[in-house]
C-alpha cells in the first residue's frame, strides 16, 4: 500500500491536469451556451446530476462490487422528499397542516439536501440489511425489485392518503434559494447576465465536486481498501478480520445518500417530480455510465457520465439531419438510437474492455 | 367461495406461464451459474414473431383453420427464439464464463435493452393487437347467483394450462431419460469431466439456452393469446417474476421451477383478489406486482435455497 503515500504528493502532471479540469468546469457552461444555447447548458446540469448519481453507484458497484439495479430508487426518495417539503402539495391535502403554516411549506435547501441524503441512506440500509448476505447476482434482482416497488408505491400512494399524488406527480416544487438568490431567475452578477441554468450549473458543480472529494478520500481510506478487498475476494476479506456485512451496508448507505442528494436537487431544478422519471431505464443509464467509464475509477466514471449525458443532445442534433440526408426522412427516433447505444455499450464494454474506456492504472487497481 | 375459485383459476394460468419461463432461468443457472437477464425479452420477441407469423399465415392461406395457424406460428416462434437464445449465449455470455460475476449480468442487461430497443424499432412502442385464435367464450365453473358473479374460465386458459403441463412433463422426460438430458446433467455437474467423457460442453450449453428460449417463446405466445396484446415491454415483469419463481422453487432444480411458478401464480392471484377486500379497497389490484418482489425477498432471506433446492443463494 505504498500507493496511498505516493498519492499525497501530486506530480507535476497531476497538478496541471487538475488546473485544466477546474478551468474546463468553470468555463464549460459558457462554451456550451455559445454552441447550443441554454438547452446545452441544461444538458450539462443533468450531466452533473448524473455524475453525483454515478459516483454514488460507483461506490456500490465499483468499490464494493455489489450490483445495484434499483439505484434510481434512492434518487426518487430524495426527489420526492424535496418535492413534499417544498411544494404546496401536502398543504392542500392536509388542511390542518395548512392552518399551522400560513406562509406555506418552503423548507430551505440547507435542510432538504442533508435530509435527502440521510433519508436515502436510511432506505439504502433498509434494503441492504436483509439482502446483503446474498451473492451478487441475487442482489441485482432484489435491488431491481426494490426499485420497481418504490415506483409502484409512488404511482399508487394517492390513496387512501394522497401523499405522492399518483401518476400525475407533484408539481410547483420551489426552486432553490441560496443566500437570498433565487436560482430560477436570471441574475445580474458583476455586470454579467447569468441565466438560471448557469446558476444551477455552478451549484451542481460545487456539490458534484464535494461528492468527488468524498469519493477520493473514501477510496484512499481504510474503508475504501476494505471495499476493494471485499470486491476482489469476500471470503479472504472476511478471513482478514473485516466485518464484510457492515462494510457492505456502509457502501450501500453512502452510495444511496449521494443518490438522494442528487434527487433533491433534481426535484428543485425541475420543479416537478413524477414516477416516470425513475424507471428501470434510468437505473440502467446510470449503470451504463459507470460501466462505460470504468468501474471503480472516478475520472473514468465522470467521463462516462459526460459522454452518455451528452449523447442524447448530440444524437438529436446530428441524427435527424443524417437520416434526412440518407433516407429523405427521419426514420428512427434519436431516443431509440440512444437506447440501442446503451445496450451495445454494456455488452461491448463487458466483452472487450471490462475495466471501461478509462480504467484505473494497473498500479492503482491493485 | 366464487372469488376463491376464480382466483385459483387465474393463478393456475399465470402460474403455468411463470413455470415455463422459470425453467429457462433454472436450466441456465444450473449449468453456468449465471442469471440470463435477457430471458424475459426472449419471451417478448417470441410473442411478436408469433404475431408476425400469424399475420403472414393468415394472408397467405386464408382458408387455414385458426388452430392450425396458431400451432404453426407457435412452432415458428419457438424455433426463432431457440436460435436467438443460442446466439445470445454465443455472443454475450461465452467469453465471460470465467469473468467476474458482474460481467455476464451486465452484458445480459445490455442484451435485454438491445432486444427491447430492436422490438421498439420493428414493432413500434405501441401494444400490438394479438389475434385471439382460440375461443374465449366464458365457461362457468361455479354457478353464480345475483350477489356473486360465477367463477369463469375459457378455452384459451384451459389450453394454456394443459400445454404447459404437457411440455413440462416432456422436459422432465428429456432431462431425466435421454442421452441429451444426461449430458446436460453431466455438464452441470462438472464441465471438464463431462468433456473428458466425450461430451461437448459448448454444444450442450447452447442447446440448453435454445430449449429455454423455445419455452419462453411458447409462454410468450400463450401470454399474448390470453391478454390479447403484445408489446416491447411485455417480457420484463414476467421475466422478473419467473426468476422469483425459480428462486422460490430452488434455482437449478427443474421440478422446483415448476412448483415455484405455479405457487407464485397462485400467491399473486389470491393476494391480488383478496387485497382489496382485506384492506377495504384501500390497496387494490394496482399492487399486484409487489407480491412477487415481496415473495422474492422473503424467500432469499428466510430460505435462500428455495423449496426444493440445494443451498446456493448464499455465498459459499
């Protein structure tokens, strides 16, 4: 483990890489905005949300080696929590509550985000406790089932008490207010007119960086090394005295909490949540990002997110005209091409490049 | 009482479908110790190919009786899906036999997504009307009165159950009495030793996938005939539930898959039928799909080896 000592002394190259990364992160929305307008910046916002999700899933799949196919459920938990705590929905359903809160229910983002993380972690442990002693492939199916159960409940919990508002979802969720600045409105900052999507971009970037930092620190910690040991050989890890059950539960909880934070931000950003945002396909999409980029390698995962999150917009921009040119009409919906690509990516990466397009270096992988 | 019998009948139909699908999971698991994630989508492809075959046959030979059309279309779909399942094994799983456990699961997930997308491309996103070629006239099993509706069934449902039972019996004979069955069991026991005995493990594995695919196609066509529609997403839930059934019965065990399938069908039907009554209509049939997952989690926690299985689910 001389590696962790080496890591604390960043090399010249790593430092230059970091500076370039920071610059790219800072300027990305302005470049994207120049190229494709606010729609592209919005796409970047979603890419950042996906990065949070994928880094969470990466802890579960990449570090601990537990395949979670219901990861989007934690995103949903965070999103619904935010929606319930900062929309008029609960007040219209429960008049007593409305009487107690004459100004409406507008919970601050400072409360919602940590609460969403905690709540998702709680759900993660709830799911993990009975299932984590199962072998990986069983776990995959159980988590998939859990994801579907959460969605069934979201869709049907409008009776007897209307909590989730059923398939219609919850709308008019408050936008994020930070230090009195409403992120949903264009703001004038130092003479620049900064539209809402840019403001959200910087907020999401800060949170994504925090999560990234947490991931790096976790990876280099005793816990992170224990996770890798479990992934490589659970029996050996147990024989070395690791409490594998507790460590796996911890991986589940931490991964889930990142998902929950992402979900809360998503709800406030969209202003609207509905069960259909949290389908299995979304879980698969996040998994595809982690797998394509490189399981267990943070830069790889981020690359995977950016590639796959940008893909739909790129396809929309190019595929229509390419098909027009080839066939004289648009035959195939870009959405379908995107799914085709996800499916192919999962198969081909597993077959030919199991460590992803940007794998951890051999030394670091050990 | 009528509700009970009605739900029993529904459960039996559902259960025999689950059992047919579960066999595919359990055979593959028994040999390769992997979960074939794309199995449910093979079912979907089977139903849609069957649909195409029916349309073709009906337009080419308008005078053909319905039953013949259905039988020929089913055979075509089964052959196509046997081929498809064999190709899936060859392309997505064979290279990954010695890879970490996650690898075949993820590539299977990719195949599943790919099949759904291809189905969406060929047959659109919308449910396709599946012609109901067998009589659907209600057959009263119990005599109802003014307060209670009678329990009813129909020819399609009866034929579904009968064919499923026949096919499962045939499969058991195949595996337990024939040379092919013996080599399948040998490969499941130990591929290396089997190959020393002159068995080609790869051929046996492809055949196992093919049999599973054919059974899935049969189940898919039966499902579409019972519900009257087929669409690109129809394989997902039955696939998961059939996997649950396989685990319930003890994965890797053929009789277990059959038992688990029928049991799960009954649990689901009875649970859904009585849920509304027990909770005063608060929770209705919209929670139907929750049952299978609850059963799955309960089985894995309480008895991971399933009803008839050896101890497999917990990491050795």
